[in-house]
C-alpha cells in the first residue's frame, strides 16, 4: 500500500456538497482506503478574480492502484460530479481532484506530475495537508513546516457552516 494525498477544490454547484461528495467517492476507490480527511477550507480563487471563492480539502489515502490508475479514478469522479474540462486554466469548476503526492515517488509524464507542480506555493493545499500530516517531508526533502512559513494564508480559513 502506498500513501497518497489528493487535493479537492470546488467553487460551483454547491462547493461544500461537491467536496463532501468527492470525499465519499474517494472512499469507494478500488484497492484503496481513506485514512484521513482535512477540514473544509474557504479560499479566494487563484487566477481570474471574477469567480466564487473555493472550498478546499486534502484527503490521505492508502492504495494499491498505480499512479495512472488513481488518476483515471479521480478524473472519473470529477466527470460524475459535473466537471467540464475547458481550456481556461484556473477557472471556476464543479470539482478538481489533484493527486499531489504518491508515496515518495517523483513522476513527470505527459499525463501526470507528482509531486503536484504547484503544491509548494498553494496555501489551499499546504494548510489542509499540514492539518492531517504536520510532519510531512516531500520527496525532495523539503519539510512541510518550512513551506508553511513561506506561504501566506491569503485569507484561507476553515470553512464554517
């Protein structure tokens, strides 16, 4: 079993429900089990400012799926929850599931980059990740605690119902 982390983001079609539904869907992944889910966080959008705020979370799983099998499963969940892939990067979306870490592996393929290429700069990934695994060390040796000192919260807060 490999420990993996999946980031969740949504800002359309009831983002809180989208994130919670995604967490439930991840619990149904084959050859996998969800170990822990972070709180839900509210964040300002990255990219175009004329879109709603996001709801974000990070889920820790253990899996026997290969990285590409896991990617296929997360993309299927996105589609099931109404995700429409567009050319616009960082635009609004019903659901975004990003495989941010797959064990200590470094993957750079046409379909998948792990660790996720932007995770070190994204407060909406780092803070939920730190909530569930505060002493995490990335494959390159970077400690999560050090990244937190370098990344502003940018208004990120735990979502309150």
